[in-house]
C-alpha cells in the first residue's frame, strides 16, 4: 500500500513547542490503521508516561471517560505530521518500539446541537 515506507513525525504540542517526540516508519497499512517502528526523539521522555497511561486505559476497556481525558491530554501534548504536513485529527498509540494510529485530514466535529448539526 502507498503508506508503507513513509516516515511520520510526532512533535511536541503546547508543552514542548514542536520538539521531535519521535518518528514512525510505516511498515503496515491495514485501513484505517497505520503502524510501524517508533523511534523516540529527544522530547519523548516528557510524554512517555502519558502514552503508557492512555494505552492502559484503552486496554482496560472499562472507563472510557478516563480514557478520553487521558487522550485529550495526549492531543494537547503532541501533534502528528505526515510526509505531506500536519494532520488535524488522529488517534495514536505508542508502546515500546511500536506505534499505531488512525488519522483524518479533516477536523472532527464533536460540537453538535440538539438537531445533530454543528
């Protein structure tokens, strides 16, 4: 598939001001997920525990409110950049030397009014 071999970057968000958190060398594309080898960058230590907590909550599958809070913090702390530039929406997991994610080139809209329209 077209994504295999690409290098995506995880960069710092609010706290780390764009520093390199790590790179993902895509080695598997199983729509809608991409996954690959994660190589930590200099800013990874600042978010390592955050990713560990997020993944543990996702795998526990019992308190999605806590997971959403943890993932909101992930989104504040990092950005994801494709070879074509930053992506506005993503769901990213990092565990050891592996990372897997979904992404969208359009922002998600979760602010619906009572008619179901934004």
